[in-house]
C-alpha cells in the first residue's frame, strides 16, 4: 500500500523504533510506513552494522523522523520521548553477532543489558505520565532471539515455555534483557511483549552473517569457511516475514506474553552454503567453470557453538493469524540475486574497512579495560 493511502492500522499513533537503521529494524520501518498509518521515530546509534541506505527511500517521508542516539544515554532518550510522545516502543537495538561477542563481550553487556535497562526506565517514566486512555494502549515490544534457549538435540522445538540456557556472551546478554523486560512488566506494570525469533535473512544484512558472507566470498571466488562439519542447524526466517509478525504482535499481542517466531525452515549450515554455491553458479558462473562448492573449507568450530535451533511458531500462528509467506528456497534465491544486483552497497562496506575475516576464535575474551 502506498504512503499516500495507508492502512488504518496504527492510524494516528507514534511508534518509537530503536535500532531502526539495522537489518531487521529497517525492514520493520519500511513495513510500517508501507502498510500502516503509524508515525515512526527511528532511534539508532549508527554503529558499524547500521545501514542508512536501507531507509534511503523513506528518509523524507512525512511520517518518519530519525534521531542518532545511544540507548544507554538516559537524557537523550528522555528528550526524544518528551518530543514525540510515542504510543509504543519497538526495541530492536542490540549488538547481535555471536563471534564478536566471543572476542569482545563488553559491548554486548553495555548495549543489550544496560541499554535495555535505560530504555525501560525512560519508557516507564513516559508511560506513567500518559493520560489513562493513552496509557491503556501503550505497548513496549522487546525483540529477542531463539539463542537464549541454548542448543536443541536432534528432536524438539523451542516454544514460549522453553527454559533459558544461553551459551554465548551474545545470547546471555539477550537473555538478561528478556528477563529485565518481564520484570518491568511484573514489578512496575509496564505493558510489555517479548518475541524470540529464529535466524533472519534478506536484503541489507551486514556481511558478517552467514548468508551474505558466503554470497560475497562466493562472488569473489574466495574460500568459503564452514564451521566444524557444517551440521549445525538453524531455522531460517525471511526478514519481511519477521517484520510482518512484529507488527501483528504490537497490534494484537497479549500484554505480558511471549511469542516465538520461526520460518519452519530448518537447514544445516552446509546445506545453506551449498544452495548459495549452486545459485551463484547459475547467476554468475565462475570464469574457470568450476562449481563454487569446490571453495567450501571446513574450519575449526566456534567456541560454544550451539548445534541446533528450531522454533515452534504455533502460538503466533494460532493467536494472531501469522504464518511465514516466504519459501526458503525461493526467498534465498531472491536474496542472492539482491546481493548480486546491489554490489555497490556491500562493496562500500568492504571499502570502509570491514575485513570479512573470521573472528570469535578465542577461547577467552580479551581482558577488560581497568
């Protein structure tokens, strides 16, 4: 739906989105501006993984505002709440790369835990100052990950009742933020919702993540490093399906509830890499005619690498009517085609200093500064 004829969903409401210039956050903002009548306030620190280009088409939209702001800084957040008077918060700002959390966990503790605490405090301050009618409609949606649940065996699925067993600094920091959100609901009455999603993929994903990393290296004819035996399994969710789900949770989710969001698309890492190789061979055959599968190299596994994730999305399917629309095979081909066609975007990231090298191989983090 065009920006000139928006849906009645969220009409007249202002939604503050943290991390809106990131991969998932930008998809959420595009979705809301396209398919709702919401006003969007994007609060983003613009760290290395942010992609302002993902929002270039809407940066002049009359219902969109941007503030460069760290969520750990209470004064700046307070001023934004006071200025825009949001009716809801969608909290997506986070450090999210497991390998980086292994080498440098401090940033993850600061952003994911301290930042979430600071945002909760400012959201609670704002909520308590709202008139009763607006307060009844206020929501704080916290977007999290399936990694907080740890590693599955060969059977079973994560659900809303799964116990927390985080195994990496990243997942531990996200588990901590989930618990904070629940505590602010139970203790202070803040109307919160929590979602835990499976692995996302799609356009504008920073090249450190598996799918874009392999696409870019495959196009360059470079070795494709696969951890361990490649048998680690992930459930894949297209970012546009995820954005749609988050909009529904915010609109109709039960206060205090958790929703697990997955794509019902379990694949081993090796199978995903092989599919990328085959698609690249069809789109951009190698000059020597060799299959890119020949570039696959098995490397030492990541410390604490969870073996399998898989989500049961039955709750959100049943309660909110959501289901993933994207077929993994078709959507992955489209994603690969997007990276082939938008080489200027990721080449700009490489030119800016991102080395596309392995990190996260340290068994212990570097010492914290005194």
